[in-house]
């Protein structure tokens, strides 16, 4: 199993609609990916009061998929739709990380 993490770097001018991301965008992505996506998660940053500094990422989305190949195959036909939806919830450019899930 792999995890596709979508990271949204925090910045002073960041716009991020948490409700849209959690209730519309990520469910849409899971639906478009079909059976290869076994679940998703949305994380929203908490302020670091001890450091008196903003979190490095304003939000993160995670997709659990059977394999990297399965993800790539399922994502490719829907890439344009998924990427076009980003403007509906943020002005940030997401960063991707692919990870092997060990436990």
C-alpha cells in the first residue's frame, strides 16, 4: 500500500477553504480514482504556540492506494479535472510525496 500526500505550504497570503477541500475536493478525487483508492484523510495545521510561529503546511491531504502504478493509472484520465478544481479552494501550489505504508 502507498500513501500519496498532498502538502500545501503555509504563507502569509495563503487562501485555503477547509470545508470545500474536505467535503468536496477530496471525496471527488477518491471517487474518480475508484477502487485503487481505499481511503483518504485531511489534516489541517494547528498553530505552534510554543514556537510562536505558523505551521510549515496549512493543510495536508492523504490518499491511500493499492500501489503507485494503480494510482498513476487511475489518476491519469482525471488529472485535468482534479487539477482544475484546486483553484476552488486555494491559491497555493501543492507539493506531492509518495510513501510506502509500513504499518
